[in-house]
C-alpha cells in the first residue's frame, strides 16, 4: 500500500493520508513531518502501526495543552482527565512529562495557586488540604504550599460578619454558621476564638448578652 496523496482537511491540525487502494486515514498534522511521510511512500504494516501510535501521541499532547491552558492542574490530574477522554495511560503520562519539560506544568506552582485561591475564598487549612488531594498534588508539596496560608482569624471574622451583620442570633443560626465554618476547613479552636471576638464586638456596640448566648458557649 502506498500513500497516493496527503491532503489538508478543514481542521488545520489534521491531514488525510490518501492511499492507492482507495482507503483514507486522518491523522494529526505533526505525524507527517515526524515520520517523514510523503506521496508515493510505501506503507507496510509496521509503518502503519507507527503512524497510528504517533497520531495517538500527538492527539494526546494537543488535548493536554488544551486542558492546561483552561485550568491549573497537577500532573496526576492531567493524566486522569486525559484517560477519561479515552487516551492511553502511557500516552497521558508522556504528554504530562512533555509539558513539564516545557515548563507548562508545575505541581509546585499549582499547589501554591490552589492555596492562594482557597485563602481568597476564606477556606481553612483542612479544606485546602482536601483540594490539594483532589487535584492530585503530591503530598510532599502540601506543607510547603500551606506555609503561605495566612492566619484564619480574618477569614472567619469576615464570614461571621457577612452572615450575622453584627447582630445577635438564635442558637439554631449560630450552630448553622459554626457548621458552615467547620465545613470550610477551619479548626474548632479558631472558630471558638472568632465567636468570642464577635461577641465582644457586639457587646462593645451596646448589645446585651442573653442567657441563651451564655448557655451556648
């Protein structure tokens, strides 16, 4: 079987290999220069297999580039997404390593960005650790990234003010707000300290402490 012609498709990233037996094979455009393909070239079973493998690898790389361009992902997360899209595990691993070598994929940088994003959302350490795990960040990078996390006092205080607006609240509401802070990854001791600051701030504004509040402590 010989390549009769190589034709451009509507997709600039792909080419059609037209064979003398009337068959056609659509491949990523990079396959042609990578394998030195040309019209009239004889294609045996071994070369055809190389063409297919090179196409799959090029397709995986392109998908990897698109994923990384759209979101901050770790190597592990990138590989998982590629495999979900039907790419072979070995091609997914190769694409991740390729992007890392180019400097486009950096787990350490991604970890820092996840911590910064979590802090901006008011999340606590536990919630951010969960995010790092879900995104496939290696554990040995967690503490280094979390070291940049600011103290939680400000985030918790802002959350209380947003939810309660400087007023007293009933026990049910206080429990609901406390549970929400815990789900956001804050430690119980930090939450208690924030409630104490909040109570003192409200008291300073002239509100009276209720027996219900004192019982809740």
